[in-house]
C-alpha cells in the first residue's frame, strides 16, 4: 500500500494521495461510496491502475484499525 499511497505536505495540503498524482484517497473513496465502480474510476482517471484503487481502500481500512477508547462507555 505504501508504494501506491503517499503523503507529502507540498501536495494537496498533505492529504493522502495516489503516488505520482494529485488524486486524494478520499476522492476515490467518496466516488466508490456513491456507487462508482472500479471500472468507472479507471475510465475517469486513466493515469491510475486498479491496484491504486485497492490501495486506497486498504489505506482507509488501516485507519479504522486504531483503537479508540471513549471516556464513557455507553451500555
């Protein structure tokens, strides 16, 4: 994943992007969430590959693995 996703403070204000592009990970994820398919994205962004889109999904999944313990646990 890290070979396909990059975070550079000089590019897109430090947002995670597909390496070698200015396409933010969140843009790809929003498009998928709104019903676009991987094939739609590949057509829309000919400079990216299927592996780039899968890396975006993997990157987002890794962010959800952080354990957050709330101050109050609601039962």
